[in-house]
C-alpha cells in the first residue's frame, strides 16, 4: 500500500491535469532542456514508487513521532503543484509552491535518514527531478 497509493494518486492527478490542459501546454514556448512529454509519464510513476518504498522502510522501523506527517504534507504539495501549473496555469505561483515542495523534500529526507539511510537515498532522485521541474516551471513562466 505504501508504494501503490502515491503511484495511483499521482497517476490519476497527472491524467486529470493532462486531459484538461494538454493542448494549452503544447502551445507554450518550452525552455531549453525540456524533455519529450513521454518522459514525465515514465519518470513520475518511478519516483512515486521510490517515495512509497522510502516511506515503507521508515514506517516499518518508526522511531520518530509524526514521521508520516512530513511525507503526507510534501505529497499534497506535490499533487497541488500539478493543478497549479497545468489546470490553473498559475506558473508563477506554481514556481513558489515548488520551492516550498523542495524544502519539504529536504526536511523529509533529513528526518527519514535518521531512521533509514536507504530511505534517504531512495528520495534523492525525487529531489533532483523536482529541482529540474523547478527549472522547467520557471522557464515556462518566464518564456510565456
């Protein structure tokens, strides 16, 4: 369940946002290094799976109260960004929101590392991809 829930919810939210805004997104000027659209459909389920696995390892050996709280909060920020950027086309607000998400990811990684070092490493690709997403978000915002 730890792995399935973020993958299913993330895929569902991504599908709903893409179906509502695909044509608009395709008409925008893309920043340099923007990968093909299919890349996101492959990368995000993998990242959600890694997040779920990291959460599993932490909750399996939970030694800190409220460790799930930071996980759920960052996941909600992750999902909210999709709506802000795609569905609502609020790219500037989405850029600020993704900065907050990055801080939440770093806080989560630090807390998870105290319980499970493997959880920390499982979250590193998520942090790196989210930093790249910030670059893309800012690029779309500035170019359009």
